[in-house]
C-alpha cells in the first residue's frame, strides 16, 4: 500500500509529521528519503511534537544521532533521530549501531536511510518527500509493511 499526502507549505509538512506520530508504535523504524532540502527534518520536528517532545528538534547531520524523551505516550518513551547523510559508507553506518536502537519503548527515524535500509532490521515505514520545483509544496509518499497493517489510520492521515 502507498499513501500520498500533499503539503503546500513547510508548516503543512510539519503538521503532517505531527499527525503521522499517531501512527507510530514502539519498535517502529521510519526511513526518510528525498533530496537535500526536501523537508525531512521539518517532518521530524512535527513528528517529535506529536510524540510530546518538548526539546528543540534539530538536524543530527553533524552529530549523526539525537535522542529525545517522548512523554506524550506511556508505551513510547524515546525518539531516536539519525541522519546518515555525512557517513562515509555502510561501515560507518554499522558503527552507529542503529539496529540496536530498535527497542520496545522507542521509535527510530533515519534521514537518508535508503543508503543502508537493510542494516536497520525491518523498516516499518518509508516516507519519501518529493519537493515541487516551482513552490515550497511537497508530496509525502508513505510505504512499507506498517502502511498495510495500519491502512485505515494512514488513509485518515492522507486525507487530513
């Protein structure tokens, strides 16, 4: 199953992330793809807000990984946010031990995760961001095994 949501602005992309958070379950791995500047971190900022993160969410481009507490839900305690854009290859991504972050009380979100998707264990969702060249609009395409399992909720998200 594939779901597409049109986001006319940056604020809409952030709102889409915030609403997407309701679809997530502990142990989920979300891979974000799209060109440089497409809005991946903007989406994660909204997603984090939807999970109750109160800290300022910034791109982990240089630190590679950031961890946030998610107090909004009892079943989900952490958001692990990674950006593997600046890695030198699969070996460096392996050194980050992303597969070990998959835990019962956390969600893992990886920007540029398509570079080594198979290293993360089973990926729940792949969110691809397609920016419009002539405006700040973008389309968010969601796929993955969890998209099928949670199709009713995803359809609601898509229609928002």
